[in-house]
């Protein structure tokens, strides 16, 4: 029997967290920027709260927006596990990051859309709209932060539809072994990657459950990040090459933009 959409969404949210057990290394940056700006903080595409929950635990009022109810449920559960004070400081909203306008718009001191999440926004216009959402919610001198992966030619040459086994891990939530396999196709004309991710999970020797996620990712380069920020009325403070805000130079595999509300 095929899983219901709710069960599939719950499983993919859980497997997303398993995928990110390898730390991307960005949390320290957001903690440092939170210490610089104070709160409140807005995170678009908050997901399961990987960044938002530690920020709330650190004493900041954090609002997280996401369209995925299963991800938001995991964020709420993570905040509850972190304690009552953290749970009180984390406010979760199920809405579209491209169009949402919260009652607190204009009061946030830090607004983010981290870890490539802008890729998921579909079109260039959608991506520009998300950056405009960040800007609309910031107070004077508030900071907007975005970061994106910068694939090189070798990375993109492998996006030809071939299946790649990415990892095999044990899922502590179920005790099952999980494999992640993916296939990607890159269209250079549009800058779009069509990514299919397959998770298979089950105990040894037993039938496997298979979960499939399909994403359309529009890649964004440093120049476009700057253009989005400036079109939204932000002033670019830094365009860095990594989470330690080192200079962006040849060979950088990530761009981190920090921009200020006028």
C-alpha cells in the first residue's frame, strides 16, 4: 500500500534531519550575527529548526516560516525538547516565504534564508521575492543573510542523470539502516538542476520502504545575490567566500551575503 501524503511528508522531514547530521558549519555564523544584532530574528525556509532552535536557546526571539507542515512539526518538537524557555521564544508560521508579511514586519534585526534554501524558490522572480521578504521584515540597520553553494564545472558535469550513492547511515529514530541515492540533471540554459533523491530504509533482510523527493533547484551566483539585495533596497556589507566571512575569491565553493537595511 502506498503511503499517504502525510506519512510521506513526515518521513522525508525525518530523513532530511538524518541527511544533515553532517554539520554544514554555518551555525556559528548565525550565532555571531545574532549576538551582533540582537533580536528578534526571522528565518525563512526554517525547516526542522536546525538553526532556529539553537538561536532561541541562546535567548533570542525567533520566528520561522516554512510551507512544509511536517518540517515545522519537527522544529516544534525540537524546541520542546530544548526546554520551555526555548519553546516560548520560537514562533513558527506555515506560509510562503515569497509572499508572507508578518505583523512584526519592520521590527526584525536579523533575517536569513540559509543553506541554499533560495535554490528551492523556483524562478529568478521567486528568488527576488524572497529577498524582498527579508528586506520588508527588517528594521533600520537590520541585517539580511543568505548563503549559496557555488558548484564548479566538475560538479555540474556529474549532473547528467547518473545515480550516485551518497551515504549509508543508521537512523536512530527507527533503528533502521538508510541509504541515500540521488540523480541530478543540469540545464545550463536555465541554470536549473532537477534533483531526484531516493531514501531506502529498513532492517537487514526485510522489505525496504522507499521515499522519493523531487526538487527543481535554480542555482544563484554571487552577482545575482548582490542584484537581489540591491533591488530590495539593501546595502551589501559583505560578500564572503565561506562561513568565517573570508574574502570571496577564485575557487570558493560558497558565497555568503550580508546586507543591511537602510
